């Protein structure tokens, strides 16, 4: 494994057993939540993982975190295979990979003070022995998360803070373990628009000051332009396009990425794109469409798209080129 990459994911699949199609059927059906994902993340890099609800981006994060077991494939973190670890091995990895959840209202214990909440991960991981040492870690984490001076917040309870301050406490709880990778799952979607930029700027600062790599999960392509190096677009369990933030935002190749981008509000009317409104619902992840799984909704689908997955066809480049020409 290359030292350049902090995370390397190969052919990762996560399927959930959904049951049987009929009472006495022997066939089992599976939800294909994550289906053959490859991803590499460099040290200090920020990747935005974008897609609509139910596309598998949160399941991918939970599988990377070890909160879900991978069905197939491999996950290498800092050169070590962490795909299938024992609980004890997992604990030491969790210290280095931390997650920031979407809802700062649900993810904080309302009966604990901010100091207790941020101290808890240190206690769970058996770190920082005496009280003074622990408190120094908590103060640094709170201040790095933008709650300065920390002493002003440590004795408060979550209900005494605003939504943005609560999300900063959630981030401080992750930072206190000095992680190398943050998995931020829709970290701003529950916040007021005015506060979103503050939290995104905070994550950008942390990348600079601590060299943390970040996977920023969002359904809103409009928020990622601020600080992501690369953008990965996910549809129905697969990454359908990945590229530099500039490439994907200015010249998306896949029709799904084009559709997502076309509905982002742009203040300058001259830069506005023609809106592409996708027809129909996302297909059932239990019974995936044959061929390209985007074909039932693709505005430029061809007959061959109903038969063959373009990724698997030797003609995929030709097909892709044709698909893009038609999409212009
Ligand atoms: Fe899929 Fe075909 Fe549309 Fe390309 S043109 S995205 S292969 S359905």
C-alpha cells in the first residue's frame, strides 16, 4: 500500500439481508447499499461524497468506520487492512478515524456538561491519565473547534448552546482523540444557512492546522465547492463520477452529476445551467435495473444502456463519449 494514501478502499460491498420474495422461497434478497466502491484518499485531502438520500453514502461511512461489517472488498487505513477486525483491534483504529454526525441535537447527551461530553472519548479509550492532563486535551479540542475561551463553555449543558455551537462540541469530541481521518456525515444539513459556512470553514481550518483528511458527505453539491479537493458522486451504491472539485463542478461528465449540478442555485444568471430534472424515483436497491443502473432515469439513455453496464463493457469509452455528446 502506498504511503501517499491514508485510506484505500477496493471493491467494497455492503449488502443487507432484506428477506425472501415469498414465504417459502429459498432465494434471499439483499439491499445493495454499497456496491463495488473503489476510493483512495490522500493524507490531508478532503473528498466530498455527494448523492441523493439512500444512495449509500452514509452506509459507506459506517462501513469505513467499522460500525457495519463489509460484505466483500477491502479497506486499508494507514497501510493496514482494517476490513475485518476484532473489537479490541477496532478500538485502536477508531481513535484515528472519527465520525461527525448530522444531528447535533441527537448526538449530545443532554444530561452531561460539555466538559463531560468531550472527556468521555478519552475515558473510553483509556487516554490521558490525570485530571489536569485530560482537561488540557478537552480545552485544546474545544478551542480548536472554535469554542473560545473553552472555560466559558465547559460547564454548560447542550440545551444552553446554539445549533452551531452544539455541532462544534460534536467536532471537539472527535478532535479530542487527535484523529487522522474525519468522516463528516451531512455535518451542516441540520444547521441554519448562516451557520453552515462557519462549520465548513472550521473543517477547512482543521485540515490546514492538523493535517486531517476528511470525507465530507452531503446531498448538496452546492456546499462542497468551499473546500473539497475532489468530489465523488454516488448513485445507487456506486461512485459514478470522481474528479477534482473544479472538474466536477465546471464540467461534470456523468448525466447524473450533470443533473445534480444543474439544480444548484447560481446567483449570476449568465452562469446558470439548463435545469435537468430527472424523471421517476430512484430504483429499488433490492432489484437493481439490468444494464446501467441509472438508465430508467437517464435523459440520454440508449437501448444498449438497458442491457449492459457501461463499466463492464469493452466499448465503455465509446459509449461514454456518445452518452456525453448526447447530453450536451
Ligand atoms: Fe447510463 Fe446510458 Fe445514461 Fe450513460 S447514457 S448514464 S450508460 S443510461
